C-alpha cells in the first residue's frame, strides 16, 4: 500500500515538472515571438523613416535648383533658409532644415586643396597666402570665442600629410600615442566636423560645443558667404571689428543682401578695417540638410551634404546618420 502511495507521489511530481517545463517553454516562445514582431516592426519603420529622409533630399534639391534660377546670390531671406514645422506622414512625422555650409569656417581650408603647402617648396605663393589667411581667421575666431588660439596648430597637424609637429603647440602621433587610449593622427582632411573631438584641445566637450556652430569640414576649399555667415565668423574676418560694426552688417544684409563682396567690404566703412576679399563670396555651392524622421518608436536623424553647381544642378555628395 505504501509503495502505491509513493508511486502516486512520484507521478504527481512528474506531472508538475512537465507542466512547469511546458509553461516555461510556452512563455519563452511567446516572449521571443513578441520580440521578433517588435524587431520586425522597428526594421520596417526604420526603412520607412529612411525613405522619407531620401524624399526630403529630393525636395530640398528642387528648392535649391529653383533658387538658382531665381537668384545668383544666397541669403537667409530665401525659401531654402526657412525652417518648416514638422510635417505629418503615415505613422509619424518628418522635419528638415537646410543650412548654408559656407556660413561657417571650413577647417580644411587650413591646407590648400587638402595638401600641406609647407611640404612643397614650389607651392604657388597665392595658395600659401590663402592658407595663412585661413589660419589667421581661425585663430581670430578661437580668440573671440575665448578659446586658446594655439588649438589651430593642433588642427593643422591633424590634417597635414607629415608627422612634423607645428611649433610650439601642435600635436602629432607622439602626443596622441601617449594618451590613456592612444590613437594616431589622421594626416588627411577632416571627413566630418565631429572628428574635431579627437584633436588636442577639442576633447573638452565645452570647447567643442562652443566652436561647433561656427566651423564645418568637407573635402573642398570653399569661400565664406558673407550673406549667411554667423556673427562670430564675420567677426573673425578682421581685427578691430566692433559689436557696432557687426550689428550694421547684420542689419544691412537682413534688409538687402549683398550682391557683391565689394558691397560687403564698403558697407559701414568696413574698407577701413583691412578686410581681405579673398575667401569670401555672396553665393553658396554646399548646403547641409538635417532631416529627422519619426515613425512609431523609430527616429532616424540624417545629415546630407548637397552640392549645387553654377548651373543649378544638385548632387548629394555625402550622407550620414546620427552624426554630422
């Protein structure tokens, strides 16, 4: 009789174990199924959001093409510069903003055509002069932002083609390889302005955040558009520019954009400030499109660099997600 009771106890325990195992397996399958469904939904939403960003690129290119037909100069009063509110789309919304990449200082202009002019003894004198002018303007920009102007030397060492340190405050492999997390200098022009955070001095988040609105980086040497340049970039064009001078420039260009660089120089007696016309323009070839597309729980942030030639033809020359 005792043996029968024991067998019944074993059977009950076995049945309970089977039920527990089956329940665990069922929950695991259900959980995995839910994750797969969610993952698939996110993938579909992500693809949809990305396609909307491509549509925004096409739309922006049409605006820029029409703008070139309407005007030969570029300024902040044109349609491309107007930031639209978020537009509803199926499943979410999309918003975008076009900015002038020539309103900021292109750090790659520190080297002529992306090469180290100091390494070539036969370099054209005008190219060398232009490089020196770019360095002077960057140093002036850093000083006005209360940032050590010697950081410009570190940028030069990062993008030039040699491993010789710019005296006295440059930084090449010897500096970076002795960091806690060592790495080497790029020795090529910056491909993205976010790369600036790797360079000596700009590892400081505050320094980087301070200079970021006024600098950019892309692969060709481009002039600064005086119709769209930021206040600090305008201030960096010459020594002695006062707040009053900058206010007059901003006021004048907001009322009537400059049609020629000479108009900018002669405005508000700026010709007395010895501003060089080199590296300045009143039109733009390169624009940045920042697009944010949100579908459901998925958010896609895309940065696209759009080139527009003198005939108005546009091309997306670079695209990145999540970072400039």
